[in-house]
C-alpha cells in the first residue's frame, strides 16, 4: 500500500463562545477520518486553531474590561479542554493571533497584490459617531426595507429572508451604542475574485488523482451545484462573483495591512490562513517540511472539513487566494449539515442547546456521543438529528449489548480454565467472515460513509453474538470432555472482539486503547484485522469497557443546560447600571393595520398539487403544477429548504392567492399566483392545510 501524506483541518471555532454539540459534529467527523488514516499507516496531520480576530472579539473583550489577547488565550484553553474531553486528537491546536499567521497573511496579500489581484476603492459605510467606529453589517440593525420587520441585521432579514446592504435599512441604529449611524467614506482594499472565475470553474468541477490511483473530486455534488449558482448563475451563464472587500478600519482586532496604517485584514482573509499557520507551527516544532504541503504542484493531500454555512469561503475565496498567491489548492472540501436535537434547532429554553462542557461535567461518556453522531453521518450535506431517546437505545444496544459483551462473555473462561492463553483458531469461518469485510469497511470510512460502516460492523457483531448463542460456552464449561471445544470457541470470540475493536477504533479511540491493553497488544492496526492471535498468546484480565446510558443522565443534562441559561440572567432586584436586554421574541412582529376592504381584495382559493418538483438552477424554488378546479396554473414558491423531497407534496391541498398578477421568475418561467405558508419561529416555511372535504377552487374567506 502506498503511504499517503495528508493534512486535514476542521473549521476554526470563533473565540467568542462556548463549544456545543453542533461544533462537535464536525470535529468528531474529522477526527474519525484522521484516526482511520493513521490506523491504516498513512502520514496524516490534523491541525486546527481558534479564530480570534474581528469586531465581536474586540467588543467582547472591552465589555469584560480585559485585553483581547487575554480573552482569546482563556477561550482557547476552554475550547481545547472541551475538544480534548471528546478525544479529538489534534496534532496541533493553535490560534490565528500568532506570528506565523501574521507572516503568512502578509505574504499572501503581497503576492496577490503583485499579481494584480488587489485594488483599493473609496466606499461609503455606516459609522457610529458615539463609538467612533465603522460598523460591520451585523452591528447595524433596523427595519427590513421589504417586510418592515423590526430589529433586523444589516445584511439580511431573519423574517422574510431578503438580503440587502446596511444602508437600505429603515431607521438604522448601531447595535454597539444605539446611536443613529452616519455615512462616511473610507478607502478599502478588494480582492478581485471576479477575475478568478475561470480558474474557479475549473477547480470546483475538477478532481485530483491520488497516489493510490483513486479520483478525489474537489467538491461534493451538492456543493458543486451551489457554487455553480455564483460561477454561472448570471444572465447568459456569466459569473455573479463580485470583488471581495478584505479590509476593515480601525479600531479592529486583527493584523494591520502592510503599507496601510489604520487598515486591517478582514477576519475571513486571515482565518483560513490560520490552517497554514497552525501547520507551520507544527512543522517548526517537529521538523516536518512545510513547503512540501503548500507549494504549488504539491503531491501531498489537503482536506478541509467544514459546515455548509461557510462553503462559499472555502470553495471560492480560499482556492482563489491560494492559487493566485502561488500556493496549492485543497484536494477536497468536505461540507456537512447542521445538528438538530429531537427534530428541532438547538434551543436554550428547552435545554437542548447542549454545551460540550455540560455533557462532560455531567459524567456522560464522550464515546457514546462520538458513536451516535458517527452512526448518523454520511458523505452528503445533510442535517443530522440527535434524538435523545434513540441515543440511549442505540448506544446501549450496539455498544454495550452487542460489542463489549463479546469480550465479557469469553474472557472469564479463558482466564479461569486456560491460564489466559488462547488457542490457534486461524481456520475459523467466523473470523474469516469478519476479516473479509475489512476492505469494504475501510472504503466506507475513506468516503466518510460512517453510518454505513457502523451498520456493517454491527451486523458482524450480530453474527458473533449468534455464534455465542449457538455454541453456548457456559454450557460447554459444564460438560465433561468439552474443554478443547470451549477453548476454541472462546479463543474465536476474543479474536472476533479484536477485529471489531479495530473496525471501531476510529470512532471509539479510548475503548480501543483499553481493548488493546486487555488483548495484550501494543496497539491496534487496520492490517491486523486479517490476522489471528497466535497459539499461546496471553490476554490480560478483563475489566468492563463501557457502562450503559441511563435515562436520568440525559434528563440531568437537559436540566443542566436550562439552569446554565437561567444562571446567566440577573437575579430579581439586582442593582445594575445597564438594563438586561429583553429576550427577542421568536415571532415576526404584527404588520401594520389593514382594513377589511384591503383584505377582501385578495382572492384565496383551495388548489390541489398535481406535481411538485425542484427547479434546476435554484436552491430556493419549487415548481407547483396546481389544479384550481376551474383551471390549472404553475406557481413557483421559495420553500425548497423546508421540503427537500418535493414529490411528497403531490396530491395534497394548499391555499393560494389566485388574483396576483403573473410574475416572471428570472430564467425559470412565469409564476401565476402565490402559495400561502406559515413562517415558523425557527425560520422554516410550512404550507397551510385545509380540512377534508374542501375542493379545488373553493374560496377562502
């Protein structure tokens, strides 16, 4: 097998908040992949860091009355403790506020500038006259210019989803001081991303041939479709990429741009460079060759594991920055979806916004969560759900009931009857069956199809337990003259446990360590799944490897997270110089008062969905063929995110506005009305329903 040289990163957690289980999905996914590569004997390095720069960090430090450097140092310790508690095995966990990152960010900027990819322009921005600072988009709030919802951020409306510039807000105010901002001119620096479109079209749709001959696409299919919306989503297939503002004005916590006093690199320029800086720090400490991994034309592999919300930065900005500054681009960018808990967004009020620290402090085994998350993950960009009841049942059934009990059921007989020594069972059909799946399971891990891998592993565990039940070692132990058979069966079971432990080692690293100690091995290697422990090999006394999850532990976890939220609120009657902000309502504010006559102008009708399908080239729209009873119409509706399987809507009744003027939907066609839906508190859109008996064409009033 050809040894590969691989650099792997996870997205950098921001140094302004606690690590929660949503973060853990990504870092567990990455860690499993890295551990698998190392188990196979490849040279694989896993680097990460805290993302430390930007206005939010600066303001948070000011609020605490400390220097940003002191705050980020403390947060890094907390983050690393949480990740370490979940057995995330970084080779280096660093900080973007480092001398290596400053040096590399400046080098890349100057290389881009020398390559003609940087230009300066004077722009107008909103400025806080009280704080004497320019305001980033998310620090301006006001009334949405489209739906008129109050208290919306300066880049998009959380109520209706409209995107806009902060200058379009109605009655804007500074989220920092509350002051009314003013427009002020400032020189900014731009990376000419639009000029990189031809290269990005090639890279995003391209692939790399690996040293073992496999073809690795740079992006997942869903990610490529999304990137194509920017790269060829304009009229006549032209790119819609715009130049990227990479500078911010003082005061700002970050790195000052060379030759531009008072101007700082925007955090999204130096944050991904933090991958390089963390690896550079590792190389300087260990003697690794940094240039071998980042020079143009490098034959090493580099992969980024990220959430789908930052795909744009990693699949467009980052490859372009690397390419046009003289570096190599990533071998692959692997995006994943978000985590929901019991089918809903993580909620502080319900106690399901679960922090990593609360999980660990509650005494819950981190490998329970590692296994459960892995059992949900595949290579697609799909959200995964943590169902707490399923969590308890699956961990107890798979890990305790099926896996660790194999060792428990056989080890006692080996210790008491055979002095801890194993019999040669190299011809065992059971072990041959387990070993035969090695390459298939390896392929699943390689392709990040963890759920499939674990299903296959647990199917093998079922086969082993069926073998236990068929041969009943506890009965053999009672029968005279069956010692040889008992020795053989229990030796087979110990070897089967070894193979399963190897397959599970990327997911359960600490259990694997203890399993290796029990088996009297110096470690577990993937290749050893095809070998059998020799005649006379001595195992050590068995101690239980994993306890069951108890319902009370999960209940206490939920309660602890509710309490942690409540404890942050000031006690009643506590004196304070600053009033606590009112909790934002999850509901959209009621619109301006309308008259009965206004309402009566709208003609709402019941319609039947004849066919519903996704719209090619759009991630938002669904196309509905509707029967209104008196005629059929086509209506486009921007609810694709809420109904990923549009065919499930076929045949149902909906309510639609029938007297809206037809509207041309860009290149997709004409929409002849509007389908009504409810905007839920968590941002999803749900179609309105009608009682049984309503017919197409019935008027709603």
